[in-house]
């Protein structure tokens, strides 16, 4: 083990003999090296590997730690207690499961098994099948991670009927698991903590065994993991945690930043070591990151520095709209590759919400630029988009059997596979398309219920086909989402996944609106679909590099030579709900810090003057995070005034490709003239409420924070507002 490569603080962290220790490891400060070197140091100084417990969050991190230790230690190394929280707890649980009245041959149910149980419970409790099982599974998981049994949920049954359902489902779900001698993934840690806290002889054994405990990414721990660590470390008080409070970005899934912020208070005689030397980024990028994160109140003071040099100024760019934003990013990337010898796989584009990828993807398609959506699916390949496109394709082309097969049971209509096969067989026998067959009166050999459902479907499709000739495309899509019940089903699901799908559908409305505003007079639905086909016709060359597109959350732990963070606008980043929640706003700021510190050499921040939100054009306000940055680090102007861009859309590219004329973009007249003067950030005056600031707008209704009256929603169709600035 060559400790000469460690800096002073890293060496201190590695060679501290014992006691409780908090290693504050800033972004790019070499924390993985420190934690593995520390384990090696302990082993080389007489501590048996079997007496060292090292906890990680992913199998990848655990395997990397094991591999590094094997290469560092000269003798044969057996990493018996290095693993994820779940893998370590499972080992303890297998030895002691009978303490919670399970048999030793217990099984672990996966999501499919869990969903089947929840469905049975819902049916027995007469709960509407419109509520998705995933809603209840999410609530149950949340309770377990807060160490709450069904009787300890703390729900107000008298005021909230849904709370009664949740508690009843949770209780019945656990009983069903128990009767099957099964546990779920969350139970692994839940029951381990329960056993350790209720059986002194067991906790005493493991407390004695683990003389040294090390935890990686401590800022991501939840309450249940906190209790597990705390009880095991009570005897020897040799707990070493490594983490960075500035990178705590998983509050939405239970992580509690207070675990690291209050570590010193929870564990006596704590030694704090700050790893502030960064080995990844330039000093300018680190200074920009500090300007943003230092505004957080709930953080431990530290400031990163580097020997990598000052580096270039970061580039700030204001674009006219999300279309121009995508085009500009694509052009800049092309320049990096052509002029500065960057590889595509050394470049990343980061965004706050998945739906933002659409405009970037469109721009890359137009530039024939290879890309991958890291940790996700390309926009037009997402299930909800493909579902909606299937409806549109069937409206446009009733012979499209593939689209028919996709939509016939989306949302569910109780039409089984055998029925579908029978429909296709009968249609083929009559030399008709499936659509023509369903329009006929030849459905007598189906049950009354199926016949009714099929007639309702074809009647609805005929209505859509008629409407497609009469109303704008975005209105047709709204009608499809409403009349099919597709949108309502997602809204009732009330899960993070459903919310993401709804966001993507709203973004698709923006795509349709853009088409309507730029189309030629004679163009219609088929032209729209042809234009979208450009988005999926890219040739995939697996041998060449690709630009990485990803959410800021997905970017944690990664690094790139050049990073673009797009959509630096109020209401988008930070997200709108964070404006009213101090803790959420601080988490958004940490997320921005994580994004900035992914960059090694070049950092680009972009924002727009206006953006299509849910099919409506909205004026945008630059993010407060950008305003936090000292202008001496920025190349660009916060107050650029831009004319409308000339960027082609997919549809315009399609028209150009087939030698069809272009038409100038029309003005959005969806709001009254006076209302168009009001934008996000405008100062306005109300006759009763006084002076306030506009923070959100939706369909002519403005959310305004008044200086003396708080938050109000004002509809400009009924109330006149005086625009002050």
C-alpha cells in the first residue's frame, strides 16, 4: 500500500487509530481511495477482516471496494463483511429470522409478487381497482423505512379516508407475506433492526464482532439505516462514515441529510476530517459550485480547491426557446468534437426533469448526433408516448394493425388475447382490415360485454377521426387523453413514476402545439407523424461514442470533460414547488452543486426567454442559482436580449427534406394582450392585495406572492393587474 500518493487530510483519515470519525469528502476528493486504504490500514495493523463491517449502497460500489482491497493487500484477502445494507442485513436475518416468527426457509418477494398480494388485498377490501397497487407499495415502503409497523403509522383515520385504506392494506399485506413465509426487500433491514433492538444477546454478539464499522455515502442513509448503524456501533464506538452533505439529493426516497449534519451530536468524541482537495475539476468550476452551495443554511462549511489550474470561464447562454436551446447545445458539442478533440462520450447534457430531454433529442436527431439517455429511455420510446402515438397513427391510418394491437386494451377494456386473435382471424376471413370489421355489424359471436366494449372503442375512434379534421392537433391529443381515461388513470395512480409519465405527455402536447404553429395550411396529422419518424430513424453505430443525456439525479457519481446544464430557469430548476419549501429548495441547490461538479474542464449553463410548457408558451426567468454565481467566473450576459431563432423543427426538417415550402412561425394568441405583458418574475399591482411578484402561470391564471397578503391565484380574464416591471 503506497500511502505516499495520499494528501495530508487523506492520510489522517486513513491512519486514525479508532474512535468515531466523520470524513467530509467533497466532490472529486478521492473518497473511495480513502475508505479502501483505511480498511487496508486496519488489517495491516492487526484487525481481522471478519471484525470490519463496511456498508455501501450499491453492489457496484461494494465490488469495487473488494477489488481495490485485493490489489492493495499482498496476502489473501477475504472480504467477508463488505456489502450493501441489504446484503449484510440479509446475512444477519438468515441466522435469526425465527426471532420474528418466520421459518428459516423464508423467501423474498419481488415487485411482481408484491403487486399480486396488493391486488388481492384491494379486492378483499373493496378498494377501487383504478388505484394502482404501486401507490400502496410506495406508502408501505415509506413506512418501513421510517421503522413504522401497520399499528404505528400515525395516520389520522378520522379525517382522511385514504389513510384508513393505506393502514388496512399495509396490515393485510404484512399478514399475507407472513402466511407465505415471505418478506419483501424493505423487510430485510426492517426485521434486522427489530431483532437487534429486541434481543440483547443478538445485538451484543454483533456489536462485539464488528470492532470497526465504515459507511460509504452516509448522506444518503434513511432513518432505518441510521438505526441499524447506531445500534451496531454502540460498544466499540469505532464508527467511520464518509459522505458529503452537499451531495445529499435523495430526500424524495427517504434519505435524511440530518444524519450527517448531526453526526457529531449523535456520536461522542467525533473527529471530523474535511477532504477539500479536488482531483477532478478546474478551480473556476469549483468556485462556481461554491457560490451556489454556500447559500444553503443547512450545511457543514467546506470549500473545495484544486491543483488542476484556474481553467476557463463557464459559458452562460440565453436562447429564445427550448428549440433554440437544443440546437445551440448540439452546435457547441459539434465544435468541441471538431475543433478541440473531444469525444462524444466525454460530454453530458444534464436536465432537471425527464421531459426536458425531448427538445435536446430532437436537436440531436436533426444534427445526426449519436446520443444515449443514461438511466432512462429515449423520449419517443417511452411507453406513454408510444401509446399516444399508436392512437394517432390509427386515426391517421385505420389499416395500422400494430397500433390497433397496442391501443385495444390501453387503458384496459377487458378484451383478452383470445378475443383479439379471433377479431383478426374473422377480419382476415372477410378480407377486411380489423378496423373495417369492427365497424361492421358482424360481432355476434362475441359476448355482450366484449361486443359493447368493442363498439364503444370503434365509436370513440370514429369521433377522434372526425375531430382530427376540425381542431388543432394539441386539442385532439387533449381529447384522446380525456375520453380514453388515460390521463385520469395516471393521475389516480399518485406515484412518482405516474407523475413522470404525465410530465412526458404534457411535453408531447408542446410538440403538437409547435407543429400547429409552424405547419403549412394543408398539412395535417399524417405530416406530423412523418415528422416524428425523423426522431427514430437514426442509425445506431455501437462502435462510436455517444453524448450522454441524463437527469441531474442520474449524474451523481459520474464525471465528464464537458457538461451542459440546460433549463436554468425558475420553476424548472429549482422546480416550482421548492419555492415554498425551505428544505426542498436546499435540496434543489445541492442538486445544482452535484451537476456543476460533474464537469472536469468545461461547463455550460443555458436558459430560455420562453418555453413551451404543457402546450402553452410561457416567458421564463433565469434561475436564482445562476444569479448566485459571481459574474467574474462567467462568459456571457445575464441580460441578453434575443430575437426569435430560426431553428428548424422536426416537421420543418421533414418539409425541407421533401422539398416542401416553409412558413413563418405564428404568434401565440392563447392569452389576452394585457396578459402577454406579464411574465414570470413580473412585479404587478392588484387593487386589493397590493404589490406582488408573479411566480407561476397556467392557462391565464397567475400565482402571485403578494408582499402583504401572501400567495394568491389571480385569473386575468376577470381581474386586471397593473404591470409595474
